[in-house]
C-alpha cells in the first residue's frame, strides 16, 4: 500500500530525522508507527545515521504492529524485522540475526540489557549493538525506580538516537514526565534528579 502522509505526519517525520532524542506525543490512530519507521528508514538508508534499531513495546504491539507495518506499506517493505520474544534461546538467536529493526516487549528489557551489561557491577560485558531505540508507549518507563528504567538507563550513553511514542505522556499526572524525559536528554530539560524536579515545579 502506498503511504500518503498528511501534513502533520510529514512534519513529524522531519522532526524525528532532525532530532536525535525526541518524543512524539500523538493520539491513537495518528500513525506513530509508520511515521517513526519512515523516518528511521531514511536515517538508515539515506543518511547512514543509524545501524541497528531496537523497538521496545507492549507485548501485543510488539507481536502484531511493527512487523505488520513494515509489510503493509510499500516503502517499508525492504526493512527486515527480528522479533526478540519467546523462549530465551529464541531471543538470543533473534538478537544476532541480520535485521534492520529488532522488536521486543517491555517485560524483556532487563533480560535484554543483561545480555550486554553485568547488572550488579554495571559494567559492559560486550558492546551494546543498538544505536537507536524506540520506546513505543514510553509510559512503560514512567517509574524511575522500576528495574526496566534502571536497566535501560545503564545503556543510555551508548544510544545515539531515541524516539519515545505515546498518546498519554502523563497518565497519572505531570510527575510521570520526568523519568521519560530523563531517558531522552539525560536531565537537560527537567534536571538529572527527581527531587529538584519536584521542588521546582510542584507544591
């Protein structure tokens, strides 16, 4: 199927291409997946700016959306997708398969990071291969005390591009924003620690 982008989608694609660490806070049905894939395909094939792209998503979305989007749209048909899900041996095999997009569910985040980092010593065991990470439903990382947030933050210095996607960036209030934005910019906008964020913006 031919993808005919609306103006807001063209703007969003351009925004992702121009902005190494960005978030698309768009409502459901606005085409966040095809926007992101279109931008990343351009970055990979036209600009040679990304090599391996990791998508972390809710389980059903990981299983049913990202591969299907690549198969649905003509301009994305040449992207190869590897699904890092299922039994441990299947996940390990999928990590090293030749592909453009690697998709896993959010529950596998800690396991995936542990393949490259010793979580106790916080030291690399082997080089982190994913230079671009997409968080589909970034509110899965709204709790900075969660194991998945802490695990991803360990490899954040090795991620050259990150895209966060959600239609509800602050489902329980604006306090939910800090962990998501902290992963994006390392604390540039909202501070490196949650305490000063609370003190500055909340009473």
